């Protein structure tokens, strides 16, 4: 589940991520996210690749880093495609095979997208193997 800001523009969204952690301190991630807009026929799809540094603590692993990617926004039949930059800060907890995670992403979109977005908060559950 994802919440975006400004909240009056965006409805709750969803997404999926695939990550790989190396040497317990570096994580690479590919993410796709879909954020529907509050207005009819409005929304954004984004694809982001991120490089994150992790601090493997006993219970919770905080992480932070940067991401780059592509986005497509639609609003009433028109669309805008561009690039995005993300500053990512979050934490994850592994319980057996389950991973609980939450992160904050400060977003910067290229060009003049039709819908303003400056950040996103996401939480989710995954599988670790």
C-alpha cells in the first residue's frame, strides 16, 4: 500500500519490488508502483531502480539510498512520460521467510507532469529467500 503527497491529488496505490542484498550492507532494488489519482482518469505508473545502504541490526534493518527511473502520468486522456529521481529512507524486519518493510521516498519528476507529487510512503509484506 502506498500513500502519496499531496494527499488531495492521489488515492492509495500499490506496487511490487524485487531486491537483492549483497554482503548484508548493500541492497539493489527494482520497483514498479501504480498510484491512481483522486480525479477520474488520472494516475501514475513508475519504474524505479534503487541502490541502498543497509545497517543490519539484530531486529530491524534501516536502509537509505537513491533511485532513478521512469514515470508515466495520465490525466483525462493526455499523458506525460519522463524520468524520476528518488531519495529513499526506510526499514525492514525479517521474520522467518516473511519481510515487513516501510519506506519514504522523496520524488523529483522531470518536465512538467500534469499532477504534482513530492513524496510517497509505502508499507508492505514480502518473502525472503
